[in-house]
C-alpha cells in the first residue's frame, strides 16, 4: 500500500421524519462521544465545557453535555452518556474507547 496505513471506518446513518440524514461514526481515536444535532439529545446539562481539539488541529467549543438514545436496526436502544454537543462538527462521533470502558 505504498507505505500508507490502512484505515477502516464504521459509519451508521438514519433518516428521521424531517428527511435530514443523521450520520454516526464509530471512532477509535476520539476519547469522548460528540453529537452535532441538538434534537438527538434526550437531556442536556448546560455548563461550560471548554473546547475539544480535533485531529485537524481546530478547536471546537462544547456547548452542552447530555445523553443520547440510539436505536439500532434490531430495535435495541442504547444510551450514550456524557455526549458533548458541538454544533460545528460535521458528523456525530461514538468513541469506541468509551464504549469499551463502559462494557
């Protein structure tokens, strides 16, 4: 592969009744869950969280932190805790590291 690392990305998406696509990326590199769509949160705790620096070197402001319920294809509902709300992020990120730590 000409010295390049092989990269694998697992991505899930769905459409709700507004026909707006909601994409989630299962990310091995991030240490937190991030969601850019406020309407997906079940609850939000308004507090100053500071900024999150992404791999592109840019820092994004965290607006809130909350919980998001994700429904899988088999109708299983999973709850993601401590999800950071960052409206400027293009995709919603699910941290594989956090999922592994939580079991």
